[in-house]
C-alpha cells in the first residue's frame, strides 16, 4: 500500500500560510492549488485513481497541532474525492516534547505503521527539529527490514522570504545516498570517497 507520512504543523490559527508550492526539482510535484500542507502535492502526484492509500499524521498533544490536523483532514478528503482515491487516515499521537524518550517512542509508533509491500512517501516540513531524523529512521526501517517495501518520495516545503515564492523540494536522493554510503562501508569498498564524488557528478 502507498503510505504518506507527515507531521501536523505547530503554527497557530491564522499563521499557517497557504500558497502554491512550485516544484523545484520534480515536475510531478507541481500542484496549482493553494495548500499549507506539502504532503498534498505528493498525494496528488502519486495516488492513482481507484486505489486505496493510507495517510499517517503525527499529531502532538498541542492545541495548534490538533487544530491543524482538522484542517488537513478536510483538505485530504476533498483531494481524495477529486482523485477518486479511497483513503484511511491514521493519527499517531505523541506528547508535545522534543526530548529523546518522546522521539524514540515516536519512532516505535511509526515503524508499527510500516508493513511489507508498502511504498512510503514522507514530508519533513513540520514538527520538532529531530522530526526529519525520526522520519528517515522509519523510512530506513521500511526499506531495509520489511519485505518489498520501498521509499517513493521525500519532500519538504519552503518559502523564499526574498521573493515570497513557495517551493516543494524532492530530497529522496539524500536518503538513497546515505544508503550507498552504508553499503560501501559494509562491503569495505576501496577508495569510497572518490566513488561517492563520481556519483555526485
């Protein structure tokens, strides 16, 4: 199953900015409607008519995150109706804290959401500073430990405050490069630095 993972934003009501996210490096992610949630363009790009998807939302025990989860749920419902896609939303509740125990507990909850044969998509835009690392750990768990599970796309959304333009960036290649480094280390490849530089070119 295709599973889309995101964190509900912490911005207060009226401060969660909507806009059109311009695809910076993956044209498939271009979505010409306003949204405050970069996972929406990802779902629009990769969910296919007639299939069922699961959307995993990390929701901290914080009033703003809970409110924004409600906003996202409505937008997701409208998008999936338009795409003719069935969906299930899975709420992963976590304390409003960035301490280590909370983050490790969140990791444990996320890997319970990952199954064999999944294709995983993730947005690292929102959440506490450790959130991108926790999401990367969960994605690595998926493709390294589960059977026939892969990573489809990882994104983050950002606004250029000089121009006011919003972009969505596909950073999936960073996870793949990390995996290449791990494999090279495990296999004790000779001269790995030069091989990595060659790949980067």
